[in-house]
């Protein structure tokens, strides 16, 4: 199921173009009004920061609503 940035919940896993990323969180972008600063943990372990519109479709999402805490903790490298 595809989702927009606004629909994501911490720990959701998004897949697109053969890659996956765990959504960590978002906030209003400090530099670009109307945009969200979105934080991801990529499948290679790196962290990515993106400026995205909250209505942007990000790809196929595996919801974290079941077991979200464990997924989020794993994405953060075991830190809470």
C-alpha cells in the first residue's frame, strides 16, 4: 500500500526502487516553509534527511502499527 509523508508513523518501512528505509520522524523544515524535514534509516544503515511535501507519496509501506517499538528501536541501532 502506498502512503504519503503525512500518513507515516515512526517505524514504518517504505520500499521503492528496490531499496527500503525505516521512517524515523518528521517536523516542519526549518529552512523551507511548507515542507517537512523527514528522517529515515536506510537499508544500508545510513541516515537520510529529506525535505518533502507532506502530500508526497513515498512508496509501498509496511505498517509498523504492529510491533512498531521493536522496528523503530532496530532502525535506531538499539537506542531508544
